[in-house]
C-alpha cells in the first residue's frame, strides 16, 4: 500500500512536469513561427524564446494545478500576501552573498566585471522570471505534492532527487524546459549541492519567494555584477548551509513521527470560485 502511494505520487508529479515541458516546447515553436523567425532574424527569435520561458511555465503550472488538483498558489508555497512576498528580498540578498563569497574564495585580488548594458539587463530580467518559474515548479509545486501524498524520508528523498533528475532527463532527451542556461546551473557537484540547498530550504520555509530569491540572486551576482565564481567556490559556500538544513530536517523527522502522510495544506482560495469548461474551480 505504501509503495502504491509512493509511486502514485511520483507519476503524478512526473506527468505534471512532462506536460509543462511539452507546453513550453510547443510555445517555443509558436513564438519562433516554427523556426522561420530563427532563420530570418535570429536575435528576434532568441528574445521571443526568452520571453516565452519567462511567462509560459508560471502561467501553465498555476492553471494546471487549479484545474486538476484544486490548488491555488498558496498550496504551492506562493502565498500572495505582502508578508510572504517580502521574503523574496532576504532570498535575493542571500543569493548575492553566496555569489560574493564564492567569488572571493576563487581568488583574491580580482575585480568584478559589471555587465550593466541595456540588452544584458533585459536578458537578466527575463532569465530571472524563468528562474522563478523553475523554482515554483520544481520546488514549490513538486515538493508540496510529495508532502501532501507522503511523509518522512520519502518526501526528503524525492525533494532532493526530483529537481536534478528532471533536469538531467530533459538534457538527455533534448527537451526544451528548463532552458539550457538554467540547466547548466545544476551541473557538477556544486550544482547538485546548490539544488539540495534549495530543496531543503523550501522544506524548512515552504516559501517559493525565498528560494526563488536565492536562485535569482546567485544568477544576478554572476551575470550582472560580474562575480564570476568557480565550481569549487560555489561548492564550499553551499555545502555548509545545505548540511545544516539537512541536519535540521532529519532532526525534525525524528522528533515528529506522523502515523501516515502529512495532512494536506488547507486550501486557501483567494478570489471567487469560477465555473470553467471543466466545471467549478
């Protein structure tokens, strides 16, 4: 019975991730006019794809979980209150701090090379939105689903494995989501450690705003502020907080032993329930 519940949850999340990935691939083809725009105006095609990755995953995932699971954004750690959104700022500061420390560990005496051109800033804004979508989907929605279906070590294992496994599978099969520049951040031992840190941080805080802020801050630190850190530096600055959070999570699991799966989060519906083509939601 336990195995049935485990695999049912795994396939539910895998089906959701596959659907979002396929929708993103279709959207990329549409915005590039099925490749025609890329051959005529490669720069315009690149911007169109970047805008697509910034919008489609977030919109599609929130629509899907509302339609199929009866979830609002609150159920996936994306609470729409000011207090919840505020945690994006400490997350952003934390990500910038990680980038700065990793940069310093990579070698003293270097000066960061700022990248503040208009085109670079627009690209950074679109990539930041895409990173927010990645954290919402791979951390907020996927882990929240596991927490509703399962408990204890099953949740911890799947929370750590799923983001990396999905990124690896999409790279192996040439799928279009996450984008290659985002996928590259999961590479190497440092990328694995950072992914584990993000998953553990979400398990502790249940806040997409916070984990997305950390990821965006790390990205902006390297690509806008010029804090060009290496793999060794990133590994050192992420391994310690990841180990501490893992200890806290294991300790919490030892002190709280639920008899069954964790109770599902209360559905907090903001706004009115509307009637759509598939019934009320």
